[in-house]
């Protein structure tokens, strides 16, 4: 039975195959194969094996390797066989090497020479075999070795050779487009080949080329259309017919190409209408291949410039697909529908029932395709039904890949179209509950942010309702036995931030729940870390509200456990909690301001707030700081370390613990002046912060850090938070370190400006709405009320969106005044700093007078100045706070750090103001000084009632 | 572009595997196992398409057809048409293998391993459909077969002669 057609095989091989086929278990099969490998190893290396035998051995090797066993010992023999003169042996050799070797294998170099020789052979069969091997084995480096011969073969008398040569060139193009870029004209030439087979083959590379660069091939539209017309009119030889369809594969390729060329090009599309319409009419929808062409026509019609008649034909074809009994056709119909609704959304309506049938179908593939369609046609009116369906399906399947995909789609739709907060929270809960470990951690962070920021609509009550409903549902869900880690993190965070916010639940109740979580998931350190930080927040809010805090006994024991934890992160959190509890209400309130997670943190990497301290030390005789690069003898080491640091990720064992402080010193300490003896003590406090922020859970630490770093912020009117430290700028301006500060100022203003712009852009995007919404709106006409929803804004606003939101209000304000554009300021922003707004108003007027002095100042500067005054009026409290704990600042790490977080703003803010003013007026020095003077006076105008002394210090 | 053609029997034993982008053997095995896992869980009378992104990565589709004891599987990307790929399997099995072997069965494929590869090489080259005329495919295969038969006959004599000489 085996030897028909002359492909010889010995009885031995037949026996092998048979015995493998009859093997009862995988183990038995392996045993047989391994003994076969032993036999082959022995025989193959025998010196005088006849070629015929050798050929069979190689085939057996291929077979063995297909079964999953290593046959690499025979590779070299396969390579040797390609050198053989007889075609029979050569063919087998080539077959084996194309299956065995990849293009970068070491042995390839031994074959290239043979291929070169074979490409020149007189026997076209040899050339064909060599071309097969070329397609598989030639890599980027060896392309030049065979390229000239391949190009020559494009004109070979045999069409089979021409065809394969084109394929080889196409393959080269795929591997390295630049290697054949000068030969692209050959493809165009071959399109006019006498042989339709060669022409058909040329369409493959042209399809790729056109996909990459449509515009260079617009001139071919007419040619393609005329080819397609000829094919459809059966001008090709009968042999190209397949199931009574003329050259269907060529038609499909051509339709795909036309779809690319006609996309968004009315003129080109108009050339295609007739031929596509013809095909719609002629296509035989009873055969599989006929339907394949019909489907391709629909794709083409939905891609090119729309034509009502064709759209009608396409809709007809789709309804035929959907009504068919064949699952394949239904699948194609659903897919085609998904394409067509982009152009004519109304056709979805007539197929509602068919779509729902497909959704209920036992065929998984069809179901998924239908979900894809639903996802495409979701709008605010149907989002609830669709997402509920999706979640049900998500729960029912086991395929993690698809579960993840569907979960992220649910989240996306929910964020975009959620009809109510209640529904949104419930939907997210379901997604997290059932696919929590699969969804991207970013989704969780997004949810936290959303709860923290609210939807940015209406008033604050909606936001607080959202929060309370979230808290309520989470408390309920905590009853479930096993929850995904990511979900628990969200729960802990929300309970910590808002658990006691509405006064419905007592602190002891919430803390009890948090302790339960930490105990129940005791092997999940991330969750425990979240829980501890949440506990700390709850206690902090209690203390700040002036209530007595009595820790629950289980909380006590938990803390004891964490204080001795192996995880430094947990330890640190526990110690921090202890420390916070010991503080008085005023301090706690500034460390842990409630509902301030969206506030901004600015970090001054230059540590310029230490300048005074350094100055003092130097005056006392300390050595000034010498930058590492200037220290003799240290250079090499530091270079070495830098290298180390880069490589650290790839090596297992590194002494990172020693490196980190070094890095931070470099980064944070200004080269200006710091005694080298102080090198050690200063980085010490910085280091834990560094590691703290980078370890394990970025969100927790950054969040915790944010609440902590923010500590001086709370008294400030939040909207203008950045301008807070205005006064200190003027000090630095007046001190001798002008240049240094000048630099930092420029930086600060730049970042601030660019960020402002960035957020403005992102807002603009929100208003225009992302692609999906646009689609939905244009398709279904229904105004999606989500346009302004912050959730979508986040999606468009890239990584650091955590910060962005808090910027958004500011930027929108600034922008509003700058362009007097009707950008509406989200209402919830206003209540951030209501008290100060009032105090700002009066102080604005005197400043306006100053503006008069300053020549035509634009509205920007007024806006900025406006903000600065606001900041000034309020800043004293902060500084007051800062000075209230002066002792702490010298002893405790955290206090230094708080200073760190504090004064950076100083510079940034000051920088922003001055720079912006300078930019707008572009004035000479004289005006600058005038401005400065004005600013200083302005501060004098609004002296702080709480702490005038501070100002005295600052202003000299 | 077509990424792979696989043939496996209903017990999941691979009968033929051709990957048009190189993959290490272990990876091929794993892919085939996973494909089989999906195939054998498919109910009767459903579509011949499977979303294969979880197995083969983004932008990959899979079409299979079931003949007697064998699954024929084609994996490809969005530049091909599902229905057309289904017909490609049809073309391979019913119009080519059927003609070659008359009542083709699993054993024919196992025993004529290299011949099937030759046929596939005629139909698909470098991941693109090259030839769909079954007559043309048959002619090419016959030509090679004849040649091989001829060289086979010749090679016996020089072989034995050379072995005579070497003695």
C-alpha cells in the first residue's frame, strides 16, 4: 500500500509506524521511538550506507522528530544529502533540512553553496526544490548570496519556476524589506505575466506591499480591476475553475487588494463599483468557495468609499449568511455584520434575532464572534444587557486567555457607558470576583482612582454616594470565602479611604473587617500591606476628627506580628502606623488628610530646601560637597557601579543594597554645597523612602507616600496647591544662589507648563471622545451621555493619569482664562477650596493695580497671579505646621522627608509663576525686577494672620 | 499568510506538521497538543473555525476539517479568508490525496510522509497559496514520482557496482 507513486519505503519503516500506531500509552510509544533513535544513530553513521537506505533513514528521522523527539544527531546527514547529485536523494535532503533547521542554524552555511548551484541547474525540478529551500532557509544575511539568481529565475521559461521565484522574493521582502526594495518593480512586471498562475502568485507580495504603503500603488487600481473583471468573466483557462468558480483564490486576493486601495479614496473606489457589483450578482452562493468570495466582497464594500447599491447587495448577502443553517456561514455573517455596521448601523436592527440566536448557539467560536459584534455595537442604551451577558459568559468559560479579554472588555464598556454609579460598582465587583486574578492590575488602579475622583459630574453628593455604595458592597462581598488578591487590594484601599467617610460605619467595625482580611489572607503580603495602610488611614481620620482611638485587640496582635515581619515593607507600614497613632490631631491631619488621594505631589530632586542647613554647616566649618565625578579615585568605581546598575536586571547576585544610597545621593543632592562627611547621614533617610516607593505594590506605596508626602498640603487651598510656597521663591531669588534656583525654576515651570498642556489635550480628547464613542455616536445617533465622564478621560490620558486628574482642574481653569474658551470647569473642583476662594477675591484687586504697572499682561499672567495670591493667603498655615515641629525635622527621617515633599513645591511653584509671567511679557531685566518687586509687595499686601513671623524670615 | 498545516488523528497523534515559520520541536508539539485539546472538545455540527489567539498569539485563526479518523488543521492570519482556507483543506484532501491514493486513509498519510510534504510544497510555498489547480499539483507530483522511480532503478546498479568496487 505504501509504495504507490514510487516513494519507496522499507518494511522496517512500515513496522515502526505500525507499532507506534498500536502503542497503548505514551510511555510505550516513547520506548519504541527511543529504540528507533538508537538504531538510526548506529546505522546512519555507518560508513558505507547505500543512498537509498540513507534516504529512508532520514525520512524516519523526520518522522521521529515530528513525534517530538530529538533528532539533531542526523541533521548533518540531511545536509550532506542535499549535496547529492541524484534528484531523489537531494529532494529528501532538502525536505529534511527545511523541516529540521531554522534559518539561523549553524548548518545553513553548508547549504547555501549547494542552493546556489542548484538554482543554476538545467533541470527545472532541481531549481524548484532549491527554491522551496530558499523560502525556508535563507535568512537576512544570506539573501545577497542567492538574490541575483532568484531575479534571473523570474524570467525562467517554466511558469512553475517563475511562480516560486516570486514567492522566494516575497519571502525575502517579509524577512528584510530593504534587501529587495530595489526589486519591487519586478512584482509589477510579473503582474502582466502570460501565465495566470504567476500573476496570481504576484498578488501575494503586492498585497503585502500595498498594506504597508497604499499610495504608491494607486496607479494599479485600473489593472487590478481589469484583471478581476477578466477572471470573473471566465477568461482564464478552465483549469483554474474550482467548484465552478473561476480562479477563486485569485479573486479573493484581488478583492482584498482593492479593499486596501479603495479605503477612503472615492476616486479609486468608483472604478471598482461595477466589477464588485458584477461579482455579487454572479457569485454562486451554494458552494463554499462562492461564499468565500461573497464574504470578501462584503469586506471590500465595507472598506471602500461607500456606495448605496453595493451596501444593499452586501446587506442581502449578510442576511443570507445569517439565515443559513451552516455555522460557518453564520460565523462569516456575524463577522461581516461587524464590518458593515460601521458604515450602515441600521442593518444591525433587522438581524437582531439572528444575532441573539448565535449568542445562544452551542458553538463557542460563533458565540465569541457574536460577543465581538456586540462589543462593537454597545451604546449607553444597551450596555447593561450586553455587559451582563458578557459577564455571564465569562463566568462560564475556563479559557483564561479569553476570560481576560472579555473581562477587560467588560471593564472598558462599563467605564464608558455606565448608566449609574451603582451599576458600575456592581459590574466591576462581578468582574473582579470572577476574573480578579486575570485582569490587569491597572484596571484595579483605575477603579480606585475612579472611586476617589468620582465621575466628575454634577456635584459632590454623587461622588460620595458612589463611595458609600462601593463601601457597602465591599463590606458585603468580604463575606465571600475566597477573593482574588487584586480585588482585595481595591477593597482595602476603598475601605481605608472611605470606610468611615459617611459616618454609617464605625471605625472599629471597619478596622475589624480589615484585620479579618489581613488574617484570612495571611500569605498575601500585598493584601496585608494594603490592609495595614487602610488601618492607618482609618485611625488617622479618627484622631483628626478628635475622637479617641482604641485599637481592637486583634489589631494589636496583627501589628505585633507585622512589626516583626520578614517583609520590610510590612514592617515599615506597621511602624508608621504606630508612629501616627502617637501623634496629636493636628499633625495627623496633615499627614493623612482625608480624601486627598488625588492630590498632587511634587518632588524637588535638587533638595534645595536643605540649602539653608548646608549653608549653616559650611559656616560652621564643614567641607562643601564634591560631586562624585570630581572626586579623584572615585571615578572608575562609580562608572563601574553605574554599569553594574544597568546590568543588575540580568544578573542574579548583585550588591544592590550598597548601590542605592549612592544613586540617590547623586540624584538628590545639589552639587552646590554639602560636606562630604555628611554624605552618609543624608542619604540614609532618603534610602528607605526610595525602597519604600519602589518595593512590591507600587500603588500602595505611592498611595501611602502620597498621603504622607502631602502632609503639609492640607491647609492649602487645594486647587492652587502648586503655588503654595510662593514666598520661599522670593527668598531664594533674593539670596545669593540665584543661578541654582533659576535652573530649578525653569525646570519646574517647564514641567508644569507641559503638563498643563498635556492635560488640556487629554481633556480635549475626552470632549471629542475616543474612537469607540465616536463610532457608537455616529452609528446609533444616540447621544452617549458619557462624553464627559472622567473614566474615558483617564484612558486617553496615558500612564501618569493618577496625577493628571488632579491637574485637570487647574489646567482647565488656566486654560479657561487663557483662551476664554467655554471649557467648563467640573463642578466638584470648586469645593476643593471654597474657603480660600473667598479670601482670594478681595486680594485680587490690588494686584490688578500692579498689573497695570506691568504693561499689557495677558490673561495668563492674571490667572497665574490670581492663583499665587490665593496661595499666599493660605500658605502660612502650612509653614506654620512646618515650623511647629522643628525638632522632629532634625531627628526623624520621615520629617526630613516631609520637608522634602514640602519645599520642592516651593521651587516648582515659584518657578511656575515667575516664569509664566516672564514668558508672557517677555520683558527686559528692568521689567523682571519690577515684577519681582511687585510680587514681594504683593505678599506684603496680604500678610498672614496666623504666622507673620515666617514671612519676616522669608522676606528678610 | 498561512502559519501552519497540521494533520492529526482523532487520538491526538500527530500525522504531519508543517510550520511555515520555524518553531522548535518542543513548541510544535505543545501547539499540536493544545490544538487537539480544543478540537476534541468541539461538539458535532458546529463551525469549522476556532479562535486561535490563545494558542498561536495575536492575529491567528484556525480552520479545521474532520475526515474519517483525521483532523486537518490550517492556521493562518487575517490576510487569508476562512472559507477559502476550508476549501484549501478540501482541495488537499478530496481533490489531491484522494486522487493520489484512492480512498485515502490515515495509514496512507503515515506511510507516504514525504509524498504528502511534496504535495503540500506544491500547494503552499512560504506560507502563501501557490497552486490550486489539482491537475497541476498532480502533474508536478507525478513528474517527481516518475523521476524518483527512474533514479531508484538506476541507483540500484551503481550502488551495487560501487559496493562491488569497494570490496
